[in-house]
C-alpha cells in the first residue's frame, strides 16, 4: 500500500509544533484562517477544536469581510506560497489592520511577507501540499497557543491518534474497497465535520472521486430523505463518541439501507478524533487510487485552471 | 407543473416584510441565526447578503458557541415551532444573555417564548416548512432592518426576482430533465452559495435526490480533479455575474466535459440573485418530483427520525 508521507506525520507534527518561536503581541478577540484546499482544511479542523472558545472565521476565497480589525489574528496558510486566493485575502486582512502570520514552504508568500514586514513561518516540504497537512496544522496550532494558550495534552493525544490510525491501515483499505465505483455519501457528527471535509477533498484529489458531506443534525432535515430511493451512492457514518441524535440516525439508516459503513473515531478529545479520522481516511483514498490505477499526486484540471487564472492581486 | 406555494411567494414576501413591528433595543455587534433545514436556509441567505457588514454566525445544531453574549442578536427560526435542535440552541443563547427573537408559525416555540418573555413573531402557514421560505426570510430581514438598517431597494428587487423566476419556469423544467438519474454536482460562485445549499436541500426533500455543493474558488482546489474520471454525476455551474475565476472554471469544464448545465442568476444585488436562483431551482425540483412520480411533500425518513429523537431539551 502506498502510504506517501503518512508514516512521517507523527514525528513531523511534534517537531514542527515544538520548533515555532513567535510572539503574538495581543490577545485576539477572533481568529481568521485563510487558505485553500490542502492548506485551507487547517481552518476547518481548528474551528472544530477551538470554535467554542472564540470566533474562528474560515476563509477559502480571495476576499475577507469588512468587519475584521486589529483585534483579529489572521493566519494565512499556503503550502506552495503561491496560492492566488490566499495571497489576496491575506494582504486584504493586513490592509484592514489585522495582525497576519503566514505559514508556507516558500514561494511568493515568503518573499512578499518578508518584504512587507509580515510574520511568516516556513515549514518542511512534502510530496504534495495535502500530504504536508501536519506541518501546516501544527504550525497554526503553535501560533494559536502563543496567542490564547491551548492544552498540551490535546496536542500529545492528537499525535498518538495518528499512530493509531496507521496501525488501522487494513480498516482503511477495507473502507476503500467498499467505496469504489460509488459516490461516497459521508454523514458526520457536526462536532468533527473537518474529518469529513478533508476525507471528501482527499477522495477528490487522490482518488479522483466526488463525495457528499452531510453534517448531522442538519442532514437529518434534508439529506436523509434521499434514502427513499436508490442512488449510485455509498453511505458512511462517522461517529465521534456517544450522541443520542447519531444513535437515532443509525437506526433509521439500518431500517432503510442494506449496509452502512460505520467509522468510530478513536481518541478522547476533538483534536485527537480529527487526526485519527483524517489519517485513517487519507490512507483509504490512497488505497482507492491504487485500486483504480490513478496517480494520487496528479491533479491535471487544477493545473489547467491555475494557468488560466494567473495572478489575482 | 406542480408549483406548490411558489406563485404566492412574491405577495407573501411583501406582506410579511411590511407587517413586522418589533423594536430591537440595541445595535448588535454580531447576529446568530439558528434553524434547521427549510428554516435554517434563511441563515445562509442572510450571511451571503450581509456577512460582509457584521459577523453572521449560522447555527444548524442543538448548541451555540460559548463566546456569544449580550451584544449578539439571535434569530431563532422554526417553521413548525417544534424543531428540537432550534429550541435547544435558542434557549441556550437566551441563557447566555443574547437578545433572542423567534420566528415561527406556532408550536412549542410560540408557547414557551411567550411564557419566558422572549420576543416571537408568528408567520402565515404554508404547504410544508420549505415552501414557507418567504415568510421566514422576510420576517428575519425585517428584524435585521430594525436592528442595523438594510436597503429597501434590495428588498423590492428581490421580490421582483421571484416573479422573474416564475416566468422562467420552462427553463426550470429543462434543467430538471437533465438531472434525472444522476447526482447533481452543483458548482457555485461562493458569493451566492445559499442558492446551491437550498437547491441541494430541495433536491433532497422534494425529489429524494442527493446532490453535491461545491463553492468556487475552493472547489477549484479539490472537486474539479474529479473531472479526470467518469462518474454518475451531472455538473451544474451557477454564476452570479462577471467573475474571472468562474470564467476560468467554465473553460476547464468545457475542455473536460461533454455538457455543462449553466445557470446565470438574474438581478443586480446579491439578495435578488439569491431569490431568483432559489425560486427557479425550487421549481426545478418540483418538476423532477413529478417526473420521478414521487410526492414532494412526503419525507418518511425525517418523520421516523423525529419520532426516535423526541425532545432534546
């Protein structure tokens, strides 16, 4: 099985988290995280983990809202450093007085942020931006730790969860086998929806497969009606621990469906559950790519699009 | 063609908007909108329309974040008044000192809000909650107008856009015809993603059909890779006026696909574009239900689920 960088993830997470030295000179009242695709998913994970403590605004676009100000900490993430949308939104945030910190492996972000005196952290490289997820996430978490303080045990547990997921790689392969040729329909506990968003993105990029993300309880009010007819989809339910609403959904699924793929996220805290799920299901998509005979790294339509878009700001 | 309540929408929108008499005794620094399904979509539309002016936090869940406070205006929307999740989140928001306004046709919300002295607006009934969308949206807009002031011309244009969509009902039927038997893959300009979320929900409930929402530019970094293989999906592109990124996406689509369904939203402002798209595509899903021979109002799995869930708080 092709594991790409996954076996390096736990060690990379630890070393990146411990290496960040930065001072955040104020206590932010909100955090804006801007980034696209394999970089932008960091925002979703951080929102699941810390969005209850303070507003975490995730931007996957060229723009930022007018209401951000000097109380907003902006974390701009671009693995390549050349993502047009992220450069635009980060510079707009800077122009509105927000304190911006960049996270990148180089490119235009490193150069231009340095020239303008904007903080920028460089992270180690990976096989492709999405496989550099630990570098990006744990750098962002280290920055947030300096700003508002986070629990060290959550960090440690989340790294152990990655190792656990690697030990479960046969489960990952089995899930992949059941998804081939169907549109994965991912029902997920809303507390850990970052796992499903990342899984969908990995299905798209690694296995060239479309997928639907349906967060529970919202999906109980619309998506679940589609069980009344047959469709070329395969249902998956991602659980994040005891939840009576998810129990009810599971029973209804069992009444209407022949077979449901059920994934129980291991770990105690939200961050550990997210890292377990993201690692396990990332490996699932690599396994699917192998079975389908496609190269997980190639993304031709993105390359064609980037050429057409050029520099946006 | 079965048009359900759509022909009444423009008149209902106007009369509800003009009838709301309420005083909001402070200028909120953020707005939280809580609601599920056909009621919750109001939050998405309002966020597209006003999210640049102040933070609009959309909750489709039983909980609210810890950071909300007495500077937050909460609008709790439940058509039936009995939505378990919305009752829980609204009462939690009230407990945190947020000023809550309920919007409902009756039920538990009307009774309990009155007992607790929480403001509540009653709106006229509809064939099903999702067909009561104008009542819910224009009541919410009227409340927001009292709090922060909104442009009357936007309201008028958005009502005219609904009439325009009704005149385009043959376009709606043609779109429906092309979607039967496939999973609609809805690519949408991120500025109007409420249109795509509502279209997906209407596909789910009215036509019992799953669908994927892919907001551009984020979808350019993941979903678009799936064009490299054949899948049981049908691609739709929803445009909201000139946008060089959408132009680039359209060209890449044309290079990889045999045929793309393209929808140009009519209207000048964001609110009008949203109401045009929501009305047009709502009618599309009713047409699909007719073709598929399913009852657009029946939602058996939701009914089964609600029975199992019961009262959550």
